[in-house]
C-alpha cells in the first residue's frame, strides 16, 4: 500500500507540475488579456448583480437566485482545504506559497468568468429551475457528447464520492479532538456515532432537492465565514506586532534570493498554485454546475458572481488561515497541516478555540458535502435522468460519507488529486475554443453597462449561436431596455418576450413596456458591436 501511495504521489506531482499548471496559467493569462481584465475591471459590478432577483420555475416555486447559486458553489469551495490545505501548502512550500495563491486566484478569476458564463448560456430547463455545467457546454457548445460524458463521470466520482469521504473524515477528526480535549474517551465507537449523525443530516438535505441545498447553503455559508474570519481577526489583533513580519515572510519567501537558490521559490510557486486551484476551483469545472442554476437576465451576470466566489475563497478565507498559521511561526520540519492550525489558534486564543474550530470545521465540511453532492446530481442527470438511478446515487453518497467518517483516507486523497487534475484538463481543453462565445457575451454586457442599462440577453441578439435552449428563440423580439435605477431586471427575459410575442400574435397589447411618462434609456440591440468587441 505504501509503494502504491508513493507511486501516486510521483505521478500526481509530475502531472500537475509539468502539464496542468502550465496549461492553466497560459489559458488564464489569455482569458485575462482577451477580456480586458474583467476580473478586476468589473469588481464593483459583481457585488451589484449578487442581489439580482430570481424568476418563477415551471412548478410555481422560486428559481435559484444569483446569491443562492453563489452560496452553493461557496459551500463546495470553502471546505477543510481552506484550513488544512492552506497550512499544508505553507509547510511544503513555505510562506511564499501564500503569495502565489493570491496571484493565482487573481489570474484565475478570468477563467472562472468564462466557464460560468458558458454554463449559463448552455443551461437547460428543469421543472424547478435550471441545470448546466461543463458537460452541457461540451455537448451543446462543442457538439462533443463523449467529452461531456467523460467530464460528468470524473466530477461525480471526484466530488460526490471521494471528496465527500474526505470532508466526513475531517469532521470526525475535529470532533474527536474536541472530545479528547474535554477528557472523554474517543475511538471507533465515536467515529461510528459521528458517521451515522452525518448520514442523517446529509440525507435530510439531499433528498429535499436543489432548493433545500440552496437554502441550507445560503444560511450556513455566511455564518461559517463570519465565525472563522472573526477568529482570524482576533488572532491578528492579539499579535498585531507580528503582522509586518508575517507580510515580509510571505513576500521574501516568494521572491527571496536564498529561497531561489535552494529551490524554495519553485516549491512555493507550485504549492501555492496547486492548493490555490484546489481551494477556489477556478478553471476546474465544478463551480459552473452551481452557476448554471441561477435565474439571471444575462449569462455574464453569473460569470461575474462566480468570479467573486474565487476572491471570497482565496483572498478572504484562505488568507485568514495563512495569517493564523504564520503568526504562530510554525516548525516547518515536524508539524502537519491540521496540527499547525489547531496549535496556532490555541496558542493565541486558548483551549476554547479548539472547540470553536471544531464547530467551524463542521460547518465548512458539511456545506462542502452538500455542494459536492449537487455537482454529482447535476452531472448524473446529464448521463441518465432516471429517478431510480438518482436514488441509488444518493445512497452511494451517504455510504461515502459514512465510510469517510471511520476510515483513514491518505490513499484516497492522492487518487482524488489525480482525478481532479484529469477533470480540470478536460474542462480547460473545452474552454479554449468556447471562450470566444463568452467574450461576445461580455461585449454585449459591457455595452449595456456603458448605456446605463441593467443588462439583459436573449438569443435574438446572437441568432448564430446554436443549441441554446433557455434564452428565447433566435428570431424572437429583442429585450426591452431596463434602466439600472428602475430596479432589478426580470430573472428570465426570454420567457417574458415569448409571452409578449404570443399576445402580439393574438392581437394583445404587446407586453410590458415602459410607461409613456417614463424616459426611455438608450437603445442597445446588441447587433452593432463596437471596435475590438467582436
């Protein structure tokens, strides 16, 4: 078993260092330049569209809002990797890994925008809202069903089964540490009890559908982030005199001559990029599955929101862990990631912080289980929509959660890294040719912003696009201009236009326009593209 584990580590390191990371960097830089640095240029707009209102689903319920889709993806992104993974990156690559994690997230913001915008464009309608993701834009955008099927299998195994086992194991480990700190007995019996409790909690949510997942994620993710950030701020305030040293260590380790000659800069760069991608998932192909569920008036809106999720994960949550660990000034030769984070908190805040971290780890890991489950559900429906098969899948997820609670998972982690790397490679290969479509949508969005409008999109603005199901007919009416000051645009303008066209054909009034007394905004039909935006 140990020989197999060493072999997996060797293969994994080679694959990430010499194939995936170079491919990711090249494409991310291209997306950044081609989009005009969209991830920085439209940062204020990301916060505005986060408040967009959803539409109404065919079954009469509310569709998933932009914020709820953000929360689902954040639930999967923000997991134990933000606490244990960041500490491990620092232990393996030194403090400089934090700088490269920051830098990578900035560049990867453009990749996050492209993949989630495409997921919105090529999403499909369900009875409760929408569903989509890389498998769908590989099928509808590239016409390659085999690629979509391969991706669907990879993400289902990686996230819904393997990663959920890891998250469950982290919850059990954290609870065991707290119980031991209180002087109570631990062991396999406690692991079984925790595993059964997790199975019950998970079943109560996943059998309730995507709306229940979104509701739980919307409630837990902000609470989880606030609790952890408050702990981090407390550590920084209590050790404010150490802050200049911490920042200095991060930059010195990232660029220092001593680290460069010793190979430390390379280790910091590789670990920072690898853990950064593992944490924020930009370019990986997972977050677009959540982004596609949102009911928004323009595909680029959710692309911007999912880009904000990358910053939320790395610049905020991961930075908190980095400062907690580096203020503690760990021993880089003997301590491990989880041990470092626990000792760092305890040294600054006392023994009670061990239990606080247990609560936070539980919230982080449990919301990750829910987000990871949804990714599998969405992609299995791409392969087979049989309800009975979905029931089997839910039981498989519950089994993975229980097994993860009671079993050591070192080997599974390494297998997960490899499958995650292959999954990311398949997604990036698809994004390269499809990115031109995302940039066209960005050009349309930017023109409407310049005209003071709340951007809306229907397929009639780009009738040459094929296999687009949820944005109205290619020959339909253009959407009405909606002034930004008039409130939120409707969640599904394509549906409103279809109803209006039907009324017009029946001799009706022709749909909802601005009142005669209101001043109309500048016309923006999206057909006359400006220079450099084609």
